[in-house]
C-alpha cells in the first residue's frame, strides 16, 4: 500500500501549493487513474463519508466531486442551496461546520462569499475542499486544468500557453496562472484591453521574472501549445457597444483552428456559449470534454490525499 | 454467470422493441426478481454509477430508478430541476450530456421537452434511459405495466384489456397500447368521446389487423381480464360542464367492482385522485400498489440489460 | 451476533417508550458506538434502503439520519420539499407512503403537519421514524438528548436538570421532559413567565409525583447537573417590548458559566443564536457539538432496532 506524502489538510487556495505539492498531486492522480483502469479503485475510501455542501448551485462541480467519491467507494451526504433552516434562523457558518464535522469525514464547500472555505477550515478538524467561494478561489478547477495540460502535452515547462477571453474577472484563469508560475511557462494573454489581466497579476509575474505577452489578436494562439479559452460575458462590459464590437472577434471555430499548422491543445472550463464552436468538437486537439473527465480523476486524488488514504500498489 | 442478449443500448421509445426484446426484458426481470428473493442482487452493479437527471420533477419515477440502482449495489449522482447553472448560462443539452458522460456509466433522463432523450442518446457513448420526455414517451412505465400484466395474469395473448379514462392525452396508455400490439390482445377502450384514443392509434391498430372496441360505458370493464384506469383531468376539457357531467361516471369503487363476477385485474399508473376509490385497495385484484413495486424490478432489469451486466445464475 | 429485543416497529412519539425501551435504546447505542470505534459498523445494514422523506426542510436532521444510514453500510433515496408532483396533483400521504413501501425498507419522515408520521405508519408495513411533524413530536431528538446526558453524566436519576428558554412552545423540551419522567429526575424550569411550561405538562408531572421548580432566574442553573438551553424566539411574544426586556437576561456566556462552581453540563439542540455565546464553546462542559455527534450514534441504533438488524458481538 502507498500513502502519498502531502503536507496539506485542506484545499483552499491555489496559492497554497509548492511545485513539490503539484508533483505529488499529479503523481497521485496518475496512480488513481491506473487503479481505475484496473478496476481496483472501489474500496479505497469505503466507509468514509463526504459532505457535499453547495450553498450555491454548481451542478457540474458537485457531480464531479460526488462521482469521484463514489468511484472510490465512499459515501456522500449532500445539500444544495441555503436549505439549512438553521442558517435561515441565523446560524453562522462556524456552527454549521461544527455540525458537519460531527457527521462527515471530509467536506466539499461551494459558497457565494469569498473566504468562506477558509472560515470553514478554521472551524473543524476534518479536511475542507474549496469548490469555489465567490470571486475568490476554485483551486480544484486549476488543478484539473494543470493535470489536463500535463496529461495531453507533458509538463508546462517551455510550453507556450495562451489565455483567451475575460482575463480580468476570470477566477479560473487567475488560479491556473498562479499554478503555472511554478513552471517555466511562456504566457500569452489574449483579451480585449478592457478585460486584460489585472495589474496585480502582471506585477507578480514580473516580480517572478516570468516573461509574458499581451495582445488583443486571437491569432496569437496559433503558435501556442495550449489555448485556454473562456467566455466573454456581456455583463462585464461597461459599454454594450464594446461588447457587440468585440464578441465576434473572440470565436474559436473549426476554420480558425485549421488555419493554424500548430496542433494547439484547446481547453475550456465549460460551459461554453459562442466563443467555442461545436464544429471544433471532433478535432483531436479539442480536449475540453476530456478535461471534464480528468476533473473526476484529479478530485479522486485530492480526496485520497486529504484523507491520507492508503492506495493499493500498482 | 448469465448475460442476456439485448440489442439496444438506450431505452428511448416503446416503438423500439420487438416481441423478442419484450421477451428478453420479461425474462431478465424474472431473473432479477429471483436473485432478489435470494438476497443475491447486491453486487451486480457494484462500482457502476448512474446519473439521475430530472430536469423536471418526477419524484415517483426518480425514486423508483434510484431504488433499482441501489438494490443492485450501484451508485447514484442526482440532480433535480434546471439547477444546472451551466444550462441557465445557455449550455445546450448536448454539452450537458458530454459532461455527464465524463462522470457516469449510465444516465436516466426526465425532461419537459419531447425528443430530449433521443438528443441525449445521440450525444454520448453511455446508455440513456428515457424517464419521460414531455408529451413524448415514458417507455419504462409501459414496460412495468406489461410486466405487471404478465406477472399477475400471464402473457397478454387472448386477454381482454380495458383502457379507461383519458385515452386522448394519456402518454402512459399510448405507450402500453403500442407494446400490447406485439401480443394477441383484445383491446377495449372506455372513455368520454372527447377523450377517445387518437385516430392515429386507431389507424395503426386497424393496419395491424387488431380488433378493438370503443365505448363510453364503464361497465364494459366487467368482462375484461385487466382494467387499466387513468385520471380524467379537468384541464383537458374544452367545456367545464362536460367535465362535471362525466367525471362521476368514471369512478371505480368497491361496489362497482363487486357488481362484476369477473376477477378483473385493476391497474393504475398512479397518482390517483377520485377515479379509483380507496375502498378498493384491499381487494385482491387491486394490483396498483404491487405495480409500483414491480416498477423497481423492471428498472433493475433494464439497468442490467443496458449496462450488459453479468447476472449470477439462479 | 446480537439482536436487541425491541417491541416497537415505528418511532413516532416519545410517549411510546417505557423505561425498559429506553434502556434498550441506550444499550444499543453503546453497542453501535463500540462497533464504530472498531471499524466494524460497515455492513450491518448493507443492502437495506432508507427513504429520507423531508416534506419540510430540516437539513440538520436529514444529514444526521443519512450519515447514520451510510455509516451502517445502508443506502438512501431522498426527497426534500413537496417536490412530489403526485402530491401537487392531489395524492394523499397514504398513497405516497404505499409507493415508498414499494421502494424502501424503512422511511424517515419530516412533515409540517402534526400526526403525519402516525398516518404514514398506519399505511405501510415498513418501519417509520418520525423526524418531526409540525408542532407535534420529534422523538429522536429527545432520545439523543437523553443519550447525551447519560453518556456525559450517567443516568438522570437524582440529577438536577434545568430547562432554559422557551418552555411553552419548545417541542424538543416537551419530548425530553417526557422521557426524563421515567427517571428520578429533579426538574428546574427557567423561563419568562409568558413562556413557562404548559399547564398540561405541569399537571402530568404532579400526577406522577415528580417534584419540579419554576423560576425566571437564569442563575438557578448554577447548581444543576445539566442545563438544557433553548432559544427565545421573538415571534413567540405578544408584546415586542417584553421580548426586548427579556432577551438579554437569557444569555449564557463564559463569564456567567464561570461564576458557578458547579460543572453544569451545557446542552443545546442547535441552532443557537444569542442565547448561548461562542465564548463558551471551548469549555469542557460545553457538550452541544458532541450532542450533535451523538445524534448520529443514536440514530444508527434506532435504524438497527427498527429493522431488527443483527449486530456483531463486541
């Protein structure tokens, strides 16, 4: 049996990880994937109970975590929305979590308020996994994005990775950029000027001595190894005319992808709307649906790491 | 170990089945029932994950499918309603299903829009079971109705089967009639003229050379082997006065049932309101609650068939 | 293997239990707790299916029951709210329960209408556990309160137990008082006069020859072995001024607790608001979060007793 050495109890924030931590997560995910292929997963977390606490609805993320727990043989108690009559009666998150600690061995939390998962982690002696807290962090999404890059293209070192779309408000992008700073990544940021990467992130990259390019031209993705595409949301624009002018220039479709000779890996956190056409779906580089599947693998690994589970040897 | 030979991946529509398919489903259900009696079911689908996707609430059907999966040792991820934040953001059913395919081994779908389950089946490589799509099909209800008839009275050949109530809009009835055309069933359709079987169905029966009777008189059920009773919904009548005039003439109560010497088997898809009195409940021919229980058995068989599960020999 | 001798099929009402029954429940809970410590619980209810029917939301109670069933290896089908489309179509609770009986081996019911769980129990041949029905009973809360007292301080005989807060409407308190009448408990009722214990309960205590004290003074808890603290809800007061005058005199905080030399055990059914300060939480006598955890233990025992499960010997 193998137990990975992982120094964290909770998964709260993509800033908490060192490169060594990321290596451990990637290795644990690979281990879990191999066990899955051998039908030997079921039983790893038998008898363990996960509380799936979605104070805010996020069906995709919830089902991904619940699938991960089931695949490992664990059990789940779930609540969606502020159904907690106790919360509507004025109960604090602290008290709610003390109750959950009495019921479950680990808790996954989605909450509309930034910082909630940190408060939750401070209240209890069971591991907490942040499944998104408001404008804050969504670290498991960033980890599954990283795993997807590694699985499909190898480690990000020396890779040219484009980020496309709303780089200003995109929580997903901010978390992934942070993880990629642990590698010798070459960043290419493609966005309307209004939605460019915030100065705080640019400053951090500069302070780390990391080179990055910024452009409004979508064609810049053509010579990248990976293109991480995100939505441009109309509500983010102060001026509707700006949105109308820009939205059609950020559409990745089959013709646009074929115009490049470089096999750029296409990622998207989903859901997509118009920025990524369905005519791309059957291209071999369209990895976004595989990305969703890898999410279950990465979450299985995180559940095992946080619960310090012993994994059968390969 | 036994694996039934079943040519379908998905359960979409009662029109998809041949008589041979129905034989297989009936045989697989019998097999599963015997295993259940021997407490040998648990483990048949161990490690398999079912997505229970109820875009429209239907608690009865959902719990029946989920009970079936649990009894077989499988696991379940569930979502009820259009909680999918991604759908509210404009995600298509196609994309939603590509995500579900990444999580689960089989999906049960209830959706308000006719044809949804066919779209879902086209999107993925996992089996899809239609649990009702709008005015369209609800094939597993028809299959459990058929199984109930067979289990309680034997094969429908040469059986006189009455359909009572709203034959015009009754989705359940249309699906069951379709299945029964594979047998030498004698059909008796009992309804207000306004709610008679649609001409398309009558035409199909005639083209198949199947004899059927139509009447407004509820007493016609007295010489039938089976009476399939359904609700007459007020909202189906153009004229409220017609509803008031007719609703009391379609009430099956104890006195009415006792007035017949023939032991007509009483079925009802439930829920009932006034058309079927509670004073009938303890009569031996009142099979509608057993029918609900058989629903779990049939759905267990369908899950096994679609997943090509191996069943222990008896 | 051990099967406890328990004469009840259903858990409906705290009035149903004799002292012998309570002994059995306490012993079964101890047994279950020991098995849990030895990691030998999982499998006790393998293959059994619990319907978790919360017609009214009560996340705390629901998750506690579901955690209990999972810990025993059982499975769960859940519904929250009047999602039952069948009920919205006019289905009776009787019919709903006949359906549930066809699906599950045991049902836990929370319902806004008093007496619902008794109706449910009358409809079916599977055990029913009342998880709260309107202003009526919530017997499993009372049983877990009793278990907490016994586990932390021994049997209630000769113990001085204070009840604090809203004694007039507090369902939890009424049920627990009833259970404690089976012991030589010394009752101290502390409440605003307006929220005093109803005359019917006082009469019952007198008729049983049980001594009790009543006071408005919170300091009366200082010489008690146990203080059961509850909320005073503003909406219970006819006069808002009365509420404003009284609410601050019923606040148990650290300074107040430290002013007593007696190690009074502090219980609270939770959720709390202001009546119990968070600065008490880390005092050794603050047992309310442990009380929540014991709730899972007691519910595990009740599930085993109602299902007549065989428990492995210790």
